[in-house]
């Protein structure tokens, strides 16, 4: 994980995923985009990785 904020967002995503099935990209009957998914991806893409290659 990149930082504690990203880890918390991913944990929240996993915990609430069943409740958001109507928004899931892989649900062929989805009703809208999932704002939490968008928030997580924007966060991950905006922050440089803290992991170092070995």
C-alpha cells in the first residue's frame, strides 16, 4: 500500500463492496459508476509509490 490513507480506502472498499454491487463495473445491470472506486484509483494514481525495487 502507498500510505495509511490508501490502505483505509481499500479496506473500506472491500468491507462495503457487497452493498455497492449495483455500482460494480462487472455487474451487467449496474446503475451508475461507483464513486468510491473512482476515489481510490485517483488516490493511487496521484501518489508516487513508496515501494522500492529490489
